[in-house]
C-alpha cells in the first residue's frame, strides 16, 4: 500500500462536526483528514508535524485540535509505549463514541438523519447532509462548497463528452481507444476544460483523418495524445484537405 499523504479530492466532514461551535476551523478540517485516512487505511498514524505541513499550521495547533476532537468525543487516542523506557513509540487514533452514521427515517420528507450528541440537536426543519461543509465559521459567514464538475457546453458531462469523442475517433479512424483509459482522458479532458467543444474535437478528427489515414507514415498519429495535444488549436484551424482523385495506371485512361 502506498503511503497515505492526505485526502486527494474531498474531505467528508459530517454536518454535526462542521456545525459544532466548540471546535475551531483547524479542528474541523483535521477531523476530515482523520476520517479520510480511517476510511482508506483502517488506522490513523500521521504525525503532528506531517499534519501541520498538510494543513499549513504549526504542530502546536495540531496538538490543540487533536485535544479538542478528543474532548468533544469525535476521536479517541491510544498510545503504545516502550516497556523499557516508557516513551511513546506509536499513537493510534480512531473515531470516538459519537455516532456519525446516517440512519434512514420513516419520514418521507427526510432522507437521512445523523444521531447528534446531547445539546447539539438539529435546528427545526433542518436536514443533515445538505452540504459536505457548510458554514464552518458562522461568524465570518465563510462557506465552503464542494460541487461536482459543471456540465460542458451542450449540457454533457465530462465523462459523456469523452465517450462521444473517442467513439467518433474510433469510428472515423478505425481505432479502438477506450474512453475509460486514464491516458486518453488526460488529453481529451485538457482540451474540454479549455472550453473547446465536442464538435471542435470532431472537426480536428475529421481534418487529421482526411490528412493522415491513408498515409502509412502518419496514420499511426491518429491517437488521442497527438490529436488532443497542445497542437490542438493549430489542427482546428487547418483547412479540410481537398479530396485527391484516384491515381490512374500509366497508359490507361479510366
């Protein structure tokens, strides 16, 4: 297993933790890191100094945040000591006794609820889980929203647009590239995120297929890493090659 260096995409922070006024901002974000690592590795073993670098703070602040999370019951710590020296050699962190597991209710207006610790009941009419992180700091009115990739021009998602483009390439060039390939996605996504459209990609495919498909030296370049490279704009602005008449054998007229 590769060394865990922190969450890559999202921090899944239960609303009960994000709304707990007893916790400061760093404690809330730190809980997200602990939760992510426990879900990935089954145990939490990152040091305070590593966490401090990850969260751009000091080890002393991390130490205080860990103590806050422990005192509020969101995490528990276990220390392993050297039997000869009595020094701490390893620290284990696990989730505390607060129940953070969603539970389905019989109320058709509420999809899921969280079991809250005493004194932290949900405001009237509030449905937990409306946001991954909402109003971490109510006083500063700062809201962190984590949204999915917005749809592209034409309403397609990034995944659907990639499938359509690669399917078109395979159809026109006689290739068999997979839209699920990470290498293929990297080049196609890069162009789509620059606001080029699916039709732009199809136009480049048409131009280069007309130019290269029947050329033994160039046909091998009918591939995503070439067509959707940083030369894409140049390809897009090339004129469509004129169709060449079929070659005739010497001495014969057809």
